[in-house]
């Protein structure tokens, strides 16, 4: 067996403050794939940015104004969105909430 981690418990992952009202914790990853939870206070912002990774996000709770490539929609609990690599995107938390993001390949800058 390799040293690959097959299971993860959220409480074992430390939160890292990203910006006021925005924090993240890396849940689990391989070199090809990464799962990250983001927690937002109401009004918290995931500033507009881009990265080469493909990202898919699931709204675990809350409502977010999501901008992707100049398009904006409100996405609530149970909704999802996908961001192709290199596309500018960001979110604003309309209420307190959580996003679960998956990146491929993994985000080296998060570990």
C-alpha cells in the first residue's frame, strides 16, 4: 500500500483564514484531485480570481452570488457550479454558508 489517505474527517483539518468572513480547510487530496471546504460569514467574499485548475463546487449550505466568466447567478443549498481552468470567478455569501470545492489537479498552493 502507498501512503495515500483514503478517509478524512473534517474536524481533523484545520481552518485557514482566507479573507475576512472567508476560511477554508483542505479535506483530502491526491496529486490529481483535491476536496476543500470553504466557510463564509454573511457578506463574505471569495474575490474574483482565476487558476489553471478545473473546479466544481457544491453549495452545502447558504446562498451565494456566483460570478463565472462575466455571468452571475444566485446558487443556493444543494446547487452546484463548475469553473473551467483559467476562467475568472468569485462568490459573495448572501447568507452564512459553506461550499465544498473539488479541484483537478490538486491546488499545491493550498498545502
